[in-house]
């Protein structure tokens, strides 16, 4: 997966993401994103399909939920699909993405 920049007829730069076919769903799918905790502070979300079934979960991990340095995208059974981690140290709040659960020494698939 990589990102490319293209220009349209109005001379505006548009970012496009090009992904491998295995990561692209051919049909249009309507999803609903809801915060998992409405009463307590937290950054978790659940993604539901049109039948009300959970298809993804997003949880944040870090010393403080307001300053989470790692986000984890999971499938409905809790299996880690993608880990996005804040790159430290970084002056420009850069993030790196890892396929599955990030292990020490893994190279990011996006940055």
C-alpha cells in the first residue's frame, strides 16, 4: 500500500490511497461508528454494519486516554488487524502503521 498525490482539473492536490486488492471491498457498505463508552472518558469505538453486527473495534492504549499513543483496529472477534502508533520522538506528530499486532523490530506498512 502506498500513497500518491494527483492533481485534478482545478489544480488542487488530492491524496489517493492505492491498496492491494485483498484490502478493498467491491460492494458499497454502510457502517455506523459509535463511541463504546458514553459515561466514562475513553477513546474506544465500535463499527456496526447495517444489521447491527460489530464488524470492527478501535481501542486506544497509552498512559492517558487523552494522549493515546497507540490505536488498535480489531475485527469483531478482537483479533488485531492494524496497529497505528505515534512515532516518538516527533516534532510533527507522525504516526506509523503496522499490520496486525506490532512487535519489536517490525517495519511499518505506512508512515
